[in-house]
C-alpha cells in the first residue's frame, strides 16, 4: 500500500508540474555528453537553458541533433573559461541572444580554474562577446559566505547579475 501511495504522489506531482507555467527562473543545464535528440521536448515549461558553451555548435556536433528552432531563443550562452591558446571561435556568441553568462566556477580546479585576478584580467572577452547584452557574473563554486570571484582585484567590469 505504501508503494501505491508513493507512486500516486509521484504521478500527481508530475502532472501538476507538467501543466504549470514555468518561472522565468526555471532553466536547465544540458550535459553535452548525455544530450539526446528530443531531450528539450521532455523539459516542459523551461524559460531558459544552457550547455556550458558560448553557442549551439558544439552540442549539435557532439549529439548529431539539430536544435529545434523553438528552443534556440531560450538558449543562454556562457563564456565557460579562458585560456590564451583557445581559438576565438570558442568564445563566439550569436547576436540573437540577450544574455551572456560569465566563467563557470573559475575558483574550482576541475572547472574554469582561474584565480580572481586571472578571471578579472580575462573578463574583457566576456564584455567583448556580450556586445550590449546583459552579463551575469561568474558562478563561483562553494567558497563560504561573501565570496565574490573578483574579490581583491583591481577591476571595473560590467556585471548585470551576480550569481
């Protein structure tokens, strides 16, 4: 009986969530290695999504899937990190997007792996690619209260949102 009640609650929750309008805050990160054609169709009511990349090229190439045009405007590009040896194409953000996310967890060794000063010094790339778009700050990995990725740097960078 407990299993039946649990299954009912899961089914009811799924039905409510699938018929409820999504929040503008409701987004999803798509793992490039796990993405399958049609995955975005299964994510009802999202308002935005990203794939830890500046454009759709990489997700389409790796998955072999063409992203349905109805999901393209919901995509939010991210300048994942910085390395002077990377091709400029790695940072290329399509003009049709209004928002650009800045470096992914630069203070985490297995992510962007940038010091606060390195992130501040390379931030011009995010500003350049944003080209009048809104910019969200780097999303720092857990680092305690009051953590700000540019802390202790000499920087005058534009950031619309701190995340």
